[in-house]
């Protein structure tokens, strides 16, 4: 097995000349543990302290770009100059272990939590009375685009190797692209092209930040969800159109969000073929794709990589369960890799308190727990 695993440890050179040391990525994981001001806490620092060893790309937890869009308790922030020191410490912590540090930047839109908005309105592309969100004004849309650029500027100055734009999981950028949540009739909604305008503008603004700093080595990635379950939600056909636009932008990678690496398409494409294969074929080699989806064992990770559908394999639950999984894979110590969480071993995992309590109660979103039945999310 060790010899087979060497395939995961081949370097990859991005289109901007940056070499990634191997094909393993850490998927963005919500910690629920940042300080109230959005800065790095001691619990987060402990969680990150050894999880970037022998990892190619380490993508951080979704980091808020603007007041009024917080979607998680204890969410990290990249909004204010006062947060630069914290961002620098996070970047250094990951880079000191050898990984490329990527800051995922995010806004919750209508999935924000009202109690965390400090009295501000919940905003979204269109009004959603059910959750209490009002439609963004044109001025506010432009300000949010600038906020993504500001977060990227902070990340670059903090020493991060790049940013990942969070356009997945039903948050603000996906809300703009989906006809289900964007019912605008102005320049920011209506046709498929107009619904795509906000995420494209965010990419352009971040690209301008990179150019302003003369840092072509600064990595820009984009994460997306391929489908939505509701009748008026995104289909694979919508995703193909998005991919066609994304590959024309000066991005370095695309990152699909999936709960199952092998999940087949729901609609808008051949439903006998996996979303991963369909997306891989649509990209057509123009950008590397990061694949993900409940890959817990060495065999599962290797088999997913060997499909050829993804240049990188992202791990989330496996990294929670095995803090040094990169090293375990690199050294062929596959028998030491665990695929269930042991509630008696809290110190071993170093998982922040709130997240730990959620883990041991059991959740389809979180790793399997010893002695508990586990049924993963199926979206």
C-alpha cells in the first residue's frame, strides 16, 4: 500500500508557477471557536498546530468578509486592519508545517444567523421574508464586492499563499447564482449571465488586488456546489455554465463541494454519471479540480485520486479524526488511520470545545462515532 500511496505525493505546478508539494488538501472545516472579535483563539491554534504536516493545500474555515454576514458562532473574520495580526499568526502556523495556506473567504447572505449580526439587517440577493432577509441595494452589492477584495488584501499581507472564494453550500455567492434565491430584475439577476455577475465581479476584484501587489504567485481558487435539491435550484446544466465562465478567469483551481465523492447527478446531465466525472470532463483540463466527499480510509482516498477526476483530494472528517493524516499516508502507516471518533480520547483530537460536543453527540455532517449508527448527509 505504501508504494501505491506515492501517487498522492507527486508535486503539482499551478498555472501561476506555484508548486504544491502533494495532492492532499485539507477541506475548510468550521471550528466554532474564534474569539468574539473574529481572531484566532487558543483552541483553534491547538486544532491547527499539527494538521498541516505533509499536506499540499490547507484551506481554512470560512472567514467572514463583512459585518452582517456571520453564519457561524465563533466564525473567523478578515474585515478590519486590527485582524491582520491574527491572520498572520494563522498563516504562519500552517506554512510552518509545509502546507500552502489558503484563506477561504465567505459571506452568509440569507443563511446568516440573526443573533450574530449585531443589530444589522440580514441581506440577500432577493427578499426572503421566511428568514427575515431583505434584498441588497445596488450600493450594498458593490460594497460587498469590495469587502471580498479587502479580505483578499488582508490575506495577502498576512502571508497567506492565496484565497478560496466560497461560492458553495448555499451562501451568498451561490444565492446570487441560483434562480431559487435570486429573483432580481436588474443587472444582478434575471438571466443566467446576470445571476453570475456577482461571483464574477468578486473574482475580478480579487484578481485586481493580486495585480496591485504584483503577486502573480498569489493563489485564487473558487469553491462551488454542483446542484441544489429544489425544483427551482441549480442543476448540473447551471454548473456547466458556471464552470465555462470560471475557466476563463485567471484562477488557479476549482473546488467542488460534495458529501459523497461518487454521488451521481440529479438533473441537468446524465444521471448515471457521477458529478465528479461530469465536472472533470467539463473543465477539460483547463484548471485543476479539488475533489472531496466522505473519504475516510487510505484506500478510499487513493481510489478517489486514481479515478483521475481530481488533481487534489480534500479531506475534512479524516483530518478531524487523524490530526497527522498527511504524515500517516506519506509514511504508509495506514493501519494507524482511524475512521471513527472515540469519545474517550478528547485530548488526542484537540478539537475545539463546541465542535467536540457536536461531534460526540453524533451528526451526519460530522465524523462517525464509535458505537453510534452513522448515516452521512445525502445532498
